[in-house]
C-alpha cells in the first residue's frame, strides 16, 4: 500500500485508488495528483491500496479486498491484512474510493444507504446516478468505513475512466474544502498523458480471468437468504423480479422514472466522459439534463446467470426495462423482464454467476 500526503497536518480527507488491482483509473488519478502536487487548503491523504495486485495485473492476490473488510492483521491472505491496514489509514478521513466496471462508461456513486454524506457530496460530483447498494455491501469498504464516497469511474481500463476519476478527485476535494471550488484543476489530457504504466488494458474482455471483475459480487448462498433458492431454476430462463411497487422513500423522493429517457449527463454515450468544462474543474456539475439532481437507484436483487457458453445484454444500465422486454440472452435464448426494473452493473461477463442487479427507482438527490 502506498500512502502519500498533500499539505501539512493530520488529514481528514482521503482519496483511494487501486482497491482492485485491475482497475487502473484510480491509481492513475492518484499518481497524477501526486505528480502535480496541487496546493491544498486542508491536508489530503492519497492512497494506492493494492499495489501488489496492480503490479501483478490482477484484481487481487488472495481474496477480493473489497470483500475483506474489516480485515485481520494476522490474516492469512494479503488482502485480509491489507483491509485491516487500509481501514486504519482511513480512520477519521472522509474518503473517496475509485473503482471501474465492465458495465457502464459513465461515473456513478455507490453507498450503503443514502445518508448525509451522499446528500452532501453528490451535488458536487459529476455523476450519472447514485446507487444504494444496502443489501449487497458485506465486506466492502463502504460498509466498514461509511465515511466513504465510492465511485465507479467508467469502463475498466479505459482512458475515459481515468479522466473521470481525476475529475472526481478534484470535485471531491473541492466539496471537502481541500481546494477552492472555483479554482482550476488538473488538465486531464496533460496529467494523464502517456501514462500507461499502471496496468490494465483498454479493453478487458470476458476472458480475462476466472474471478468476477465487478464490484458487487453477489453473496454466496450461505450469506443471503434471497439467493439462490429464490432464483428460478437454471433450466428455465430467469427473469427479473423486482417488487411490484416502488414506494417513495422519505425526503420527498419521487418513485420511478429517475431517468426515463436514458439521457445522461455530462458525457457522450460512447465514452461516458464529461464535458471539457467539467473536466476543467467548474464548480457546478455538468449534468446537462433538464432534470434536477441525480437519480437514485436501490438495488433489489441480483439477476442470475445460468451456466452457459455465451451471454448477451441488450439494455442500457440505468434505463428502465419494461415488462416483457428481452434484456439479456443465455446461449441465444432471450430473458424477458417479468416486471419493470432498472438494470445496474449489468453486463454479459462482469460476474460469474449473475448478469448484474435489478434496481428500483428511489427518487433524486437534489442536494442544493
Ligand atoms: Zn473495483
């Protein structure tokens, strides 16, 4: 684990990359900040978490670090000990933790419950969505260090994810008062230019290893009563079964239709990158949408993936899937939604045993 600092004093703000060794975006962002050493108004801790896994070009060495919190100083696995050490480093620090995904190019945040930190931080961050992953956080940093803003920065290994990561660091530091909100921020093209040294390729495919490569691996059968006994039998194509109703949460949230048009903010569909204005560190998030705030989705259940040779996904994440719509296929056999749902972290090969998650709309985070 590499731990560095900007500014003097005991940091109460931290930025973490490389919890997963095969997700270079956060590492590149941290390294770019360390190279540029921008002036800060509060001390900031900068961490590259799983250096050993990154050096090996692997997600982890022994076990998934983001399934291993709170960790164990005497644990057998590298990541068991690292989880313990990382938690100790982050104690007292409001933290940004950066990941990337196979499922979606734009940036989104993941919390265990949408609490005060989510409401305070998200309005300052350029995000397409906020995901409440409350039912799926066992062993994850967000469960054991709730002062964490976890972000998925884009597609694993892509230049866009690295640029999004660097921009999110700037926005997060501004939100935390560690740098002026109206000050300039690192130019991503310059700061990230020519840096391909941190591992990962730009196009990781389905055959890049045996381990799942997504960040919210489904619980095993011993951990969660909802799987797999409630899954449809493998012989029959499974279908999503979100709850019939989408009750509004508190705080006046509107149920459903968080993003019915599929428009998303501040980026192009291909790259998920934000606009140059946002990349330059403008204070306001470039959501580019007429809607207020950022849509919130609550994970409801995993969408199982029976053993097969080929998998396809036909739908966009965060875009509502209608009843009867074919959202995926297993060996060419389409899976149709039994009820409407929002796909989250859905991809053909990101997970071993599930396509991803079905979510319900949970309103919007207005924040300001
Ligand atoms: Zn990750």
